[in-house]
C-alpha cells in the first residue's frame, strides 16, 4: 500500500451532499441568526437537525449501529470541513463539539448499558451532552492534574462536589461527563475518574453563562456547580482512577475534529474575502491584482493546504491505531494558529467592510480565537511536543 | 538643543492626574458598562465629562482660548496614553475620535466665525461632531479619490447628495464635517471640498448603524445619507476644491493621536495579563516563570517601547512644523500592528479566562482590530512609504 | 482506495539503507570537507558515488531501464529526505540538482536517441549536466518570458548566442540544457526552445564562478557565454518554440525534489540543535527544559511535519497525473520558508557555538537561504497562487 | 525641557563628514576586500585609521583628553550609524567592537595609571585590545555566573588559568581584559574580577581561530588559553570580586553601540536593495512598483525608524545617568532582530543577485546574524525583561 490522498467515492459523495446542504439549508439560517446559537435556541437546532436527518447527513461520525454514518477519521476530515463551512453546519449535522467528542468517547469506552441508553439519544439529537473537566483557578486548566472536584464513595455510588467552568452546552444538557478526583490530591498525575451524570440530577446547578468571544457553540459556555451530586456505581465511565487516560481517548480525536471544522470555516472566510477583492477596485486597479492583496490570498491558500495535509495524516494515524498524540498536538497548534491567520487576513482583505457585520468575517475571526487556548493551549502543546522531541533525540543517539 | 526624552513638569503632572482620574473615576464606569458606548448613552458621557471638567482634565489638546489645556502633540502623546488606559478615558477627557481630530481641524483651518461658533461647544462636550468622508463601494475608501458624494452650486450655497458609512458618532451629532466633490469625477486627484453641516439639517438621514467589531467609540458607526442637503456658502471649511489638502491637515495628527490612545489600552491589556500570570500556577510553577510566558511578556514590553518612541518622534516632527507624513504613516502601521499583537498575547497569557468577559481582554483585542484598517489600512500606508523610499533613493543617487 | 500514508515496504527498506549509508559513509566526508563541493573536486564526487553504487543506492529516481531504482515521486519523497540529511547525500546518490531534474526531463521528453546517448552516462555519474536558463538582467529571471538568448537557424541546425548565469555545475559539465529564443521578442510568452549542447562545444565559455551563499552544489554556479554555438537539428529537446512548456515538465517535480532534500537537511540541523540543548546547562537548568528553547524545538517539529505532509501530497498528485502546478508552488513556498526558519532556530538554539564552524549549523543556514529565491521566488509563486485562487473563486460563483 | 529629537549642529556636522568619509574612503576599501578583515591585515587597518585621523574623525566616542571627539551616547547614535554604513567604517573610525567598549570601560573605571597607559594607545589605534569573558561549555556563556577561569593569589599579584573563546581581535591584541573568578564557585552570582593583561604575557596562547559567520571584525574570533598567566596587583581593573558589576558598566552601552553600527549596515543593505528594485523590471513593470516588493521596502523603513527611535531613547537614558538596563535590553532584542529582517528582505529583494557576491547583501545578511546571540541572546534578554516587568507589576499593585 502506498501513499495515497484519494478520497473514497462514498466519502466524496457524502462530502458533496454536505456541501450542497450547507449552501442551501444551513447558510441561510446562519445569515439570519448571525451564526449565534450560544443562547441555545432549540428551535434553530431542531430545524437544522431535522433537515440534516431528512437529507441523510446526521451524525456522520457515529457508528451505523447507533444511527450514524460510520465515517472513520479520514472520512470525517473530508466531511467535517464541508460542514464547518458554516458556523452552524456542525450543529446541523450533529457533529459539533462537545457532543461529537462525547459520543466518540462513549463508543470507545462506554459499557453496553451506557451506550444503549445514550448513543441513540445523542446521535439523533434528542439529547445533548456536556463535558465537565475545566475548573476555575486554581483547579484543572491547562494542567489537568490540578483537578479539585472530588467524588467520594457513598453507599452504592459516589458523591461529586466541585465547580467547573467553560462547560459548553451545559444549559439544557441531558447528560454530563464529569471528571472528578477519586484519589490523591490536586497536582497528582492520576486519581481521576469520569462519571456520567444525568442532566436533571439535583446536584447540578448552572451558576452563570460566560460572555466569551465565540458564540457559535450551542448553548454557549457556563459555570456549573456540583454539590452533593450523588450518582450510582454504574455512572462510572471506564475505570475508577483512570479518568485521565479515558479523557485522552477523547482528546486526541476531539482536537482533530475541531481542526477539521475550523478549517472549513477558514475556507469560508477566505472565499468571502476572495469574492470581495475580485469585485472591488482601488487605486485604479482591481484589488485582486494588487501585490499586497495577492500575498495575503496566497498565504491563506498555503495555510489551508498545510492544515489539510496535517489533518489527514493525523486522521490516518488514528484510523490505523498508531500513536497519534504528537501528530494531533502538532496539527492542533498549526491549524489553530493558521485559522487565526486566515480569518485575520480575510478581515484585512475586506477592509472596513470586513470589520462590520455585513459580512460574517469579523464573526469568524472572533470565533476561532479561543481555539488557540482550548483543548490545550498552543503553549501546552508546544511544551509536550518539545519534550517528546528531546526524548526521541536522546534515544536515537549521536548526530554528527 | 540635543536629543531629549524629558517630559515637561507640567505635562508630567497632568499625566499623573489623568492616571489617577482614569483609575478612580473612569475604570469603574468602564467595568460597569463593559466599555461599550456605541449605543450613545448620553448619561454615561455626561457623567464622565463632568467629572473630567471638575478635575480640570477636559480637552487637553484644545487651545486654551477655547477652553482646553493647550497641549502640543508631544504633551498629548504622554497624556493620551494615560487616558487610553481605559476604553472610556478619551471620551471622559473629550479627546476621543472623532471630536478630537475635528476640533484640531477647526483650529487649523476654520474661519473665526466657524471657530467661534463650534469650538466652545465641542470643547466643553455640549456638542458632538462627526467626520463624513468614507463611502460605500465604489466610493471613497482606502483611495479617497474615488469620492462620489457631490456638492452642487445652488443659490447662496451648495446642495450635497451622497452616501457615507462608517461615520463615527453620527447619531446625535450636532455637526458634520462632510467631504464632497465640487469638481471633477470619481478617480480624480482633486476637486473635493469640506463642508460644515449642522446636525439638524433635514438633508441628513442616519440610515442604519453598523455592527462593528469595536464598541468603544461613542455612538458607534453609522451609514448616513445626504439628500438635498443644502448649506450656505459659509459652510465651506477651508477652500473650495481643496478638501483633500484640508483633510491631510487632520489625518496625520489624527492617526497619531489614535496611536497614543491605543498604546494606553494595550498597556492596560498587558497589565491585566501580567497580573494574571503573576498569580496563577500551572505545571508546578508560577505562570510568570515559564519561558513561553516570559517571551510573550517581553515581546509586549518591546512592542510598547518601540511604539512609544515612534509616537514621540512623530509628535516632535508635527510640533516643530516638519514634514511628518511619512513618520506618521510608519508609526501608524507599526502601532496598529503592535497593539494587535499585544492584546492578542494578553488574551493568550490569560488562557481561557482571557477569552471570557470576566476580564476585558477579549474586548480590547476586538477593539483595536479595526485600527489596522481605518485611517489608512496598513497596506495603503506601506504603499505610500515604499513610494517615498524609492523616490528618495533615486534622488540620493548611487550606492556602492 | 482511501487516504493512506503508509510507505511501501520496498521504499521503506531503501530509505533505511540510505539513512545508514548517509550516516556511515557520507557524513564523514561532509565533516571533512565542510560540505563544500562548489569547487567541483571530482575525487570527492567519484568516491561518494562509487560507494553509493556499491551499496545499490545510485540514482533512485531514474528508470530501471537506465540503471536507476525507478522510484516514483512518493518514493523519492521518502528517500530524498534521507539523502538530504547530509549536504553531500544527494550528490552521493546522484539525485542532486541539476542532474536529477535534467534526467527527469530527458526521460519525459527526450527522443530515444537522446535518452540512449545521455541517460546511462548521467545515471551512472560518468557525465554531469547543467541547465542553462537564467540570464543576467534584463534577461530571463523570475520572469522567464524575458528570455534574450537567441537560437537562429543555420544550415542543418541552430546557432545559439547569449549569456546565462547561476548555471549550476557548468564547469566540467558534459551536457548543457540550453533555453533559447527561436521566435518572438523578449517579453513574449512563447518562442523558446530547449537544446541539448555537448559540454565540449567550442561555443561555450564559462566566464566566471559566482560567489554565492551556498557551497553544497557540485561545481557551484557560473556565468556562461554562448557565442556562435552551433548545434545540429537533433539537439532540439522536445519541440521548437515549445521550450517553456518543456521546462514546466521539469520545474514542478524539480522544485518538489528540492523540497525533499532540504527537508532532510533541516531535520539534520534540528537534530544537531536538539543534541546541543539536551546536553548544555544554563541558568541552573538543562537548556532543553527552558520554555523559550522548547518553543523553538516544537516549532521546528511542526514545520517539518507540515513540510512533509505537503510534499507527499504534491508527490501523489504528480504520480497520479493530476495537475500539480499549484500544489508544488504552495509546497515550494512553504518548505523554502520553513527550512529557513528551522535552520535559523537551530543556529539560535546552539548559541555562539551555532554561529561557528564547529557544528555545521551556520553552513546549513546559509545553504538553504537561496531556495526562497531560485526555482521561482516566494513572491513569484505567491503571485501565481493568488491568481489561480481568484480565478477559481470567480468560476465557483457566489459565496454567502 | 521637552521631548526633542533635534541633533546638535556639531554632531550633525560630524555625521555629515563621516558619511562622506565612508562613501569616499571606506567603501572603496570594503568593496576591494569584501569587508573581510577577520584575518587581521594590519595594512588595511592602518590605512583606514590614518585616513580617519587625517579627516579628524578618529575615536569619536573617546574623551577629548584622550584624543577622541568626546561624543556622548546620543552623539554616538548619530555618528556610529553613519560609520556602520560600511562594514569597515567602525574600524576606520576606531569605534569598532571590542576596542570601543574597552576604551569606554577604561574611562569609566580605570585607575589614572591604567588610563594613562592605555587610552592614548588604544584611542590612536596604535594598540588594539580584546575582552576575554566567554568560555567554552560548561563555562560562562549566556549565563556569566558559570565563570570557570580562575585567578589565584600569588606573591605580588595573581595567576590566571582558564580557557576563553569567541575572543574578538585576540590575535595581535596588545591588551586583554580578562574576567576571572577570584572567589566562589561556578554558578555563584559574584566573585569575579576583571584584569588588564598585556598581550605579550607568556601565559596567553591563542589556540585557534573560529570559523564564524561574520568576518567583519578585525582579527576575527579566537579561542585563547590562559595558563600560569601571572599579573601584578595593579592589573586589577576596578575592584576585586566586583568584576560582574564592572562588566555591566561596559555591557549596557556596548550593546547599544552595536545597535547603532548595525543599523547603519542595515540601512546600507536597504539602500542597495532599493537601488536594485528601482532599476530592474519583471512581469512588465518596474520591480519597485510591485506590491510584494513595496511591502518589504516599507517594512524595512519601519524597522529602521523603530530601531533608531529606541536607540536614541536608550542613549538619552545612559547620558542622563538613568537606569538604562531594561531599555538597552529591549533595544538590543529589537534591533538585532530588525537588522536580521532588513538584511534578509534586502537579499530577497535583489533576487538571485542578492545571494551572490556581486553585491555585498549576502555578506551583510551573514554578518548580522550572530548579533541575535552575542552580547546576550534574544532569549536571555527577553527573560530579563519579563522578570523586570513582572516585578514592576507586583510593585504597582492591582489593575482593574
């Protein structure tokens, strides 16, 4: 088998249908709403997901046995980019964060009971879920070991107490994935456990909604308190004290699917900017003919090409069961910074118009900014990449 | 006289008082309002300006004969940076865009009647003004020669017809400075005239408000239509057909005062981020001790130092009557990009917190973005700088 | 067939042998010579190529019928990176510029006679060749249409007159590929023809050797004069007046193989720097543990990963007969700039030592610099990429 | 006293004469020698310095009582930039590293005997000096505290033993400034002493010359061994065990004068590139009219303006006795990186020609590269800048 970038016919067809669907169905809703769904308007979500269901496009990443389309990561890399071409595309296809990653995690390490109860609900969009890991300072942030939320043994189960924030889609979620410390102290490398908690558990309180730069994730980001939140033994996802390892199974693919979706949005921004410079004149020439414009256009093209190539390589590693931690880290850093550059250039190319709401460019520019921070900041990933590089060099021995 | 960076005692004292005033009076209002005044809430403006008046800080740039403090550009460079430390500081001191530049223009080229009528009103903050130059495509934008708004001779005056947008503070303005073509065709290098138009002229309609990235300029940015807008002969500011030259008298200093104010805001963002990294731990160390954090901190410091040095040099050129066009262009490009970098690093340094509204970092990051576009985009200024450099080289003759 | 990054077993084995060969045979020679072969010392070349021949590694890119190993571009992308790990690796394997590209061109468009005469000679290293296209100002440079060298019809053939420079390996070459204008005038888009000229043709004079930044290409770069250089009709390579099209068949793969080799050299620089920071202490810690060091290490890793992914994608396009012009342009720009950054960071990581000759870092840093200029400058490629992007956008129609 | 960028008439006149001298006398020698004086050809040095002496331009920085022109740092900032316009200008004016900084140090902390013996010799160019601080790993490098060279008490003086490298101008130097540890252990913050050692001391051996990127400093950089190097008590410069403090008195101004000279060279590179793009055509237009060319030209102009403004500010701080450590660090980082960018763009602007020796661009590009490493690497300075910023923030208290 040789290096190959050919896309399966089936995947290509699905991507083409996704592209049409986004153009014909999703973008009109995006333009109407400004792509803003952080207030969690269920009618918007239902409308989009019903249409995607009718088009046979719902949950492309989910296993067929759970009602999805069964794409592997490589297939997702093609289709998610098309979905991401609108801020609301991933929501429409039900392959948006955090549900997409949560379903993936359930498929990977959930018990048959957990899978049977939740995957059909989540896959169909009847239920939504949240992933509750990040904590306010001095809790778990870039450094997950700082985890402070506690789960203590109680009769027949566990009692969870702690505070989380930046919990996407918390308001209205039917299911929470909660990371809590079951042993050790903040700063220890292990001792975490993942729990599945029903959204209507009285121990859960959404304290407030955060006013973040991005507004395109359904329900926005909230601060959530867990107090006397009692769950049964069956709520443990994976194994007790192995929560960080379980989260790893989610994080590497989740950061990659983010890259896929954001690449789609960056392409959209670029296309809008291209449309602008292809029509506007200044200084006696078409903008598209000016060298400083061409430089930005070309840099966008190059950034997209490199992003796509890195994504596909990492997807292949994951699909074939290889160690993809380093590749997804490198891809995440590159793509997060590339989509920042691309949307920034797109704003610049469209001039004053790019800063106003008439085009969605400034919205996209804002929307992708947090990606350099969440799912591991660029600094955290660079630190991990460097550590691995030095270790690998030491192992490899001398260089002349 | 030798190179000297000493600050006059009087200016230093004024800067110190401004710093205190901003800290004690302005920042509390900024935190309450989120720095958002694009809806033009007059009670906020009045409250701040009354306080500044009481503190003897109002209109530091305006001539003493008109009720201001009479600072030259060098003095402004010191005081405006302090004012800019809060998004609302310049509004409070009545040295914000567009009024500050408009007053400057009136002082420079207004007739005694025009000055007498408007400067006391504007200087005291009883009236506000707008500068109406930019037009929707294919009108005047980066390239002012594309000007399409027309002023035609009528009995005893002129009739202005055209459409403008990105007109800051248009809603509620008592006075409009309107650039209109009095001869020639769009694309011609001359033929423009500046008019002073009363805000209650029935020929002015604020068509809509633009939803821009920035929200810190009072009244925001609007689209304005001039239709059958008749003004008397005395409305001409400066000379007929010499409007572009008149605007130049405004533009060079106006872009420099923008730099001063934004430098102040960048310093604020940096200080907030410094406060964050000095208190938060991760990976077993204080954030402020991590090398990748230190790099960003140092780069912010360097960017601020270079910005300040460039600003002061350009201010000196203006104060001493030298040709400052190239220096203000270079300063504008550098500072606009530097404050973008500084606020971006500040967001990054504060991690997830930096992307949320709890700190004002993401607000500042958004707020400074358009500055790379307005008052001449970075590309337009670079083009002009390069042209001058090549011409100068040709004049200088051969290099070995 | 799905996206696949698997490397053929055969190619992987060849790459492994190349890696060993470079480590055991080539690098010792590189250290001895400082990688400097621009003086064209044939004993060095012969020694290396004889060893490669003995190891079964000679001419990996050449068709098996001509004595090579028959790798396609994807296979080359793997093996050339290993060869490039030493400045002298490509010379040793006889896959260095310009011979590698020249053989490729002969295989693509040479007549059976031309192939039979030259490919065994070149493939075995018995002969070397040069590609004479670039001319001193105001001739063909970034813009090939400026071509001034003329070939005029004479009895039974052509007479070539003109001046070329930056002709790599001209001194001692047995064969010149010469681009000359057979119709039209400088500035015209067509009218060029490629000729094969024997190195001992009395009409060829190597005028002088250029003192360039790079010293790792055999024989260096020379200025060459063609005067009354008469060749027979059979010297035409491809078709008369279709020389630019013929050159295109060479240029896209040639710029890609450059990328492959330079990526190898960048990896070498990175490995040397890694070895340095893994062993040196400063400020009470190992250099490799300092954040600003880790950032540079990580950025090198990311730059290499993105370069490799882009190269393999473009190689796949070429292998499968797709249009690869844009992909090779984007790859060339990215890789040329990436290897510049990587070698620059490597120098910086090794501190003062990096600037001295004890390590080869500063040599590599110098060596890759011209790659941002030759084979189409970054600016020229960006211009072409932007033109294609705008055209494609116009074709695709409206974006919301 | 207000902010002022006016240049004293006297300084301006001296700068103008320096400019002419460099153009008429120095550049011809530079073109002949390629600016390469690392082999220490005394006839070149003598010729240039005799001419400068005749022109009344020798040792502009040295006190008048020692035969110099007595410029303060601000005056030097103007004149040194002019001198630096040729690689050999500073050598000609005897204001090159390391002599310029060494004379400065002697003026600052030398005893009357030391000054009287050496300053007339050094100032007139009859003698040259070297500064021996940096050591091979694991000795003093970025981190001076790692100092390993020892000076032990002997009868009537000290015996110095140790190894130094990157000692500029060591070969042929009449005087060495040697930093040696007189107490404590490597890693300790204090315990260093500076000694003046005659060049003919038998305890000094120049072991080898380093093959560095730069070739423009007279005599190049050598590795030097001190063995049984006995000096009298009077050889101590400043106080015993206070050598690091003494070195600081040299380092801050010395790094600033480097900036001044390199800014001059960057300006030269820029001028050469400007001359090139103003004369060459491509793609049917003058290069100077292409947007991507203009961008690089403008960025060079901006980088030079910011460098100059930072330098003058730091010079003023030093002249007025203020703490300039942070300002010179920031200036050094900015200017070192700026001149790297400027020379890199200049090479790019001149295309293939820029990589060859016909112009001196590639020489300048190489020459300035080590400046990001020596006199404190960019990383070391950034670390120091960040530490100060965090400390200052902590002192200043809360920010809203």
